[in-house]
C-alpha cells in the first residue's frame, strides 16, 4: 500500500460524488474544491473533509490532484495553475488526451483514468494509463483497475464506459417488459439487474471458455434462450451497438 498522501480534487460533480465514498477508505487527506459547491459541502460534512475556494491552494498542498472538471474546461482550468515536479495530475477528463494536457501541467506528471459511478459500491472497472502505484492504489478503493499498455488503447477502451450507461437502458427496457407482464416492478428491476450481473460474472470468471462458447452453452437447439437470440439476430439487433461505439470512437459525440 502506498504511503498516506494529500489528494486534492478539482471539480466535485456527479462522478466525484460517487467516488469519494470509496476513496476515503484510503489513508489519505482529501481536499475538495468549491467547484460543485453543494456536492462539496455535502461530502465534506459526511466524511469530515476540507473544502477550499482556491484551486491553487489545492495544487500547492496536494501530492495527487484529481482533475475532474468537464473536458472542455480542462485545459483552461489546468493551464491557470502552477504545478510542481513532485506531484501527479490524475485526469478524469474524458476525451482530453495527454498531448493537450501535459504541456499545461508541466512539470507535474499526468496519469489518465476512466472510472464510472459504480465506484461508490466498489464496482467500477477503472481504466488507468500509465500505471502509477499511488493512483492505482487510490482507485482500487473504487473497484478493479484495468491498466492499459498504451494511450492508443485509452480512447476505444473508454467507449466501454459509455456501454456501462447503455446497459442501464437495456435493464430498464427489460424491467418494464417484465412489469407489463404482471411482475411487481421492484421485483422485475431486481431480477433483471441481477441476471445482468450474473451474466457479467460468468463472462469475467470463465476465462477458459470463449464468449461465443458461453452463448452456445445456453442457446442450445429448441431452447428458449436460443429462440429469443434468433429473433434478435434476425433483427440485426447487435449491429447498432457496434455503430454507437464506433460513433464515439470516431469522435462524433459533440
């Protein structure tokens, strides 16, 4: 475990609101910015954290600075601050590449990460590049950390963080269908969510079996699973998921 450090957070919005409950398990001192004042105040009261109004004060007193502002604000915010050689900027700014951010945070070191809000429950599969022991240890409080070998992998891998959001909509659609068939809505939601988790656990743990093999085990001839999958494949239901992912990978989201 890395030694206790001071972690300053600039940009306390929706994502940080769900990360702080996990990160405070690390033996660090945390400083929150007022950017996101209501959220900062709530987290500070709940976890006995310090809130400061001056971002430069955060930088001056932090070993790791978590930059969690909106991507289109990242360069302006980071460029307005004076950084030190002995500190790390942990950027959570999706779409802001190192070639843009590194020049404005020099001489500090940049590390990129992509968590999701399931961090609150220790379930965020968080992308990290490059590997950094202190940042990895901090982010492991939020769930499993996936260290990438190159920055080139970061953008396409980050699309899967959007897939995480899309799955919520799929859960909503199937929960609504089950409720329309007479299943109590809370039961339908729990059932569909748990089935989704069960499938993910099987895919994650049974690494000796190819994913198409896992499907084949369930979608046997004349099975209900196979019959439903036939309907989905006939409708080419999975191709739009590929198109959505490529749309984001090609940078057409804005």
